[in-house]
């Protein structure tokens, strides 16, 4: 009757940073301090820990938001270029 552990059930700041592409401890602290970041399940001597499942849900939600923001920014830039290029005497008409 041993204790069963699930692989990677908990994450600390180092694991969160690695999971997000190698973020610094300072950036992880900023993100985990945001009100929409999941609450830690415990605070140990080494720092706070979170449930991996909670962090993964947060990542998935924020990826969607980031993708939508990127798409909107690309559309905005494309519209701006089209308007600029359609204007007589614009920078697009310049040989320089």
C-alpha cells in the first residue's frame, strides 16, 4: 500500500517557466501574480506550487486570446498598408 504519484501533477515557478518557453523567474512571478492565473495549491519553503492541470488550462485559454490578438493586429496592419498604398502621393509611390 504505497502512495501513488502522478507524473508532473504539480508545477513550481521553474516548471511553469520551462513550460512557457524558458521564461525568467521574474516573468513567471508577474504572470502568476495576475488575477486570472490559477491560485497556488500550496506555499512551500521553496515557493508556491500549482496543479499542472490548472496551469495547462490557463495556458490553453491564453494561447487562444494571444492568437486572436495577433490575428486582429495583422488585419489592422494589412488594412493600414492597403489604405496607404491606395493614397496618391503615398510612400509607396516614392522611389526611395
